[in-house]
C-alpha cells in the first residue's frame, strides 16, 4: 500500500539538507543511522527508487533481534537461522533469491571494472548492486503499464554508457541490469514483494516482520 512506503512512518525524506556538497558529490544518499533519504536539489531526481531500496534493506536489518550490519542483503543467512530472529524466514528466503538472481548475471563483473578506478570498492558491493538492480526493476514494471517516471529512476542507457566506457578504457562496465538480465531478476523481486506482508498501526502501515 502507498502508506507503507514510509516504512511505518520511520523513513524521512530531505531535499538538499543532509550534506555539504564538495567535489563530485553524490546525487542522493541514504543515512541508516537517521533513517533518512537525502536528494540533492539539483541532481537528486532519478535516485529515489535506488535510495528507497536502501531504506527497505535497512528496515529489515533493524527488525532482526540481533542486528548485524545496516543492511539485510549484506548479511544473509538461511531463513530459519537464529541470526534472522525477528524476521519471517519467508522474507529472508525471498531476499536471498533476489541476491542469487543478481549474482547469476554479469553485473558484478561489470561493476568491478568501474571499481578499478576507485581506491575502495563501491559499484561492486552487494548493497549497491541490489539498489541498482531495483532501479532497473522499477523501470521495467512501469514499462509494463506503458509508463515512466524519471524522478523515481532515470538510468543511463547501455549504448551511451558503452561509448563513455570505451573512451575511458573501462571495457564492459555497464552498472545496471541489461534487458536479458532484468528478465532473470524481476521475478525474484516480484516474489519478494508478494512475500512481504503489511498491517495497520497507529503510525500508518508497516511491513511487518514476524508472524502475529
């Protein structure tokens, strides 16, 4: 439900208020400590879906009785593992299926090609690959309805990226899912959102994690 998008009222949204800019600043970011998405005033559009998935990833990490890291996709154990106490095993298994589908593509190898230009991995980390895969998923789901929303997700197309990558010597480094890969991953995202359940609360609607 639309009201559940705020993760039971826990998620904040800021516009150009959570950063100091600088050289090549991020267009947007999610702060797990504050549970807030910040979109920069000038270039934040197109990043909302990406950052919202980070927030969802963090939401279920916080639901575990023994929180291990800020993101559940970064620390996935089998669904019935004690590590996951506080979250329904079916939800854990659905997240795991998404991760396996992403890793079955060449997204990681391409992302690691970009990271060769960095001092620390970023593009090839699981957290970021999940969020970028979700962007591709959102675009595909909108296309099913004959729609598009450049504010939710606006990614560079493969042809344009390939031209830039060739000029930079990065090789095959497209950091989003290619069309054939989307068809592999999207059923797993569908299953994840079909598995997540919601319920009314005094604050709105939450995606609840344990059986009532």
